């Protein structure tokens, strides 16, 4: 393929010395199709094609094909479940009654939700002095505008200033779990 000098997004190729007739004397009909070099190369492209006829004065008109690939990111959605684990062994203070959970794409907060003990996970496989709250964030974009899959991270914020001052926070982004230990 040759890139067009005026526009590097236009690639051209001329097939030459193709037989014009079949063995039975009928004229051949050629079809141009585009194939991926590597699986997934055209994952986010919608391809359209059209036949073109060259009207330049020549011995006989030539025909061509124009294939246009339009980049389109699918509108697929994902959900992220965030678990908030409280480990308050020997805690003389009450834990906060609510906390703000956040789902982030890089430094951008995509969604946030205040959760409370109403979000407590019953029958969680946890220790005696532990408690887990959980919230499912839904309708999150699976891909960014360039077609890269988004790796969401999680964070928490205090609802009331100083509520988490006595807690040590650990975040496990692979399991989407935030643990506060007293």
C-alpha cells in the first residue's frame, strides 16, 4: 500500500496485470475486500465500500473500489462492585455511619456514592470485629474514546471531616476493596 502524500489517512494500492477474461471468455468481475493483518486490528472500525469508475480518457475505463473505515467505539457498559471493609478491633470510637465511595478513571471521579450500614454484606466470610459494606456502580463505559479498555480504580472520601482520622486505609484495586483498620 502507498500512503497519499496529501493525507496519510488515505492508502492506495493498484492491482496490475490482472486477467480480464475467464477461461470461457466471459469478463471477470473482481471484488476488493479488506482483511485484518492481526486479529482485532479493525475491532472499532465500521467498514463501507463502494465501486468507483475512472472517467479519465484511456483506452478503456478502469474501475476501482473505495473502502472507508470509520472509527466507532462501542457503547458497551460495565459494572464495578466496591467493597468497604471495616476492621475495628479494640476501637474505642464508633466508626463513621457513612462514607463516600468513588470509582475513578485515572484521576477523574466517574461516579461516587455515599454508603451506610444499610449496604452491609450479610454472611460475609469475615472476622468477628469486621464489617463489609458494598455498592455496585453500574453503567460505566467499558472503553475510552480511543478504544482502550478502562481500568477503573476505587477511592473513598470522608463525608464529615475527620471521620477517618484514626483509621489506616488500604486499597486493593484488583479486588476493588477498601479496608480501614483501627
